[in-house]
C-alpha cells in the first residue's frame, strides 16, 4: 500500500448536524417544513445537489428551477461548516499512524471540503483533496478516485479507499481499488457485495494496512 484515500462526511467527520441545519435554512426560505436529522443523513452521499433535491422532494416536491435552492443551501452551509461538526473519535490517532501519503475524495464541493478540513485541523494530513466539483463526474463514477490516485502519482492498485457508504463502495469497485468500510457512518442499509473482512467499526482500533491485499 502506497497511499490511503478517504471519504470525508460520515467517514472522518460527523458533519450531518451542520448539513441538517443548513438544509432547514434552505427549506425555510422556500416556505417548506423542516426535515429531520435522520432524513438528512439518509440524503448524504451523492453531492449537494442531490441532497437539496431530496430535501425538497421530501417536503412537497422539487421545483423546475433548482438553482436558487442550491445557492441558498451553499450560503447557509458556508456560514456554519463546523459549528456542530466533529471529527469521529479515534480518527486523528488513526491518521497519525498512517506512514504513507493520504488524500481525500469526497462528493462535497472542493471549497467547503478544504474549508472544513482547515477549520478542524485536518488539511495537514492530505496531499490531495478531490471534491465533488474537482472532476467532470461525482462518485460512484470512478473518475474522482482515479483522478486522486493519479494526483498522488500512483495507480489505483497501489491505493486503499476508506468510506462509509454504498456510494464509496461502488466507487472503489468501479475503480478497481481496495476498500475499507467504516460501519459507524451514514449508510442506513446493508451493502450488497461488501465482504465482512472489508469492514471496521472503530477508528480507535483500526489498522488500515489489514485491508490492503497486495
């Protein structure tokens, strides 16, 4: 293993409370009822646009013109990126133990992903940060993950991807990259095809090297 690439939301950080708060600001501006935290957690994983669309569909339907709602969500979220967000217990210890380059590959847009990492003192760990708008496709398309590996100067076979969702799992499989699944994240249902040996439930005891099959 020559590098480890991580998803962000639900994998390294519990960011759903701030995303939830921003979503309800957006919905209030649209004259809609609020959604619950559990609903928002189930909506996370496919990028901000999909999350906004799912929130609107859950509260009366998605309008034809989504642009104002995307903009309002981005404004609200940018104001409070880390007010309620926390790094999962054990993550810093696990990152400190990794002795190869590390990177992020997230569907969160690159600017807020970098800002969140700056505010939580995570940026120093990552050589590359790939956001949902850094390439022409989002996960589960393999392009962002392949792009991240190439930016590290490596092939996909030389990297391990760590995530918490079926989107992350499908991205790793599509890219041909080894995968480690954090079961304490935001995936609400079982992931078909995920092997038990690919899973871990605690950052405090994980050894990421065990998930890489040379």
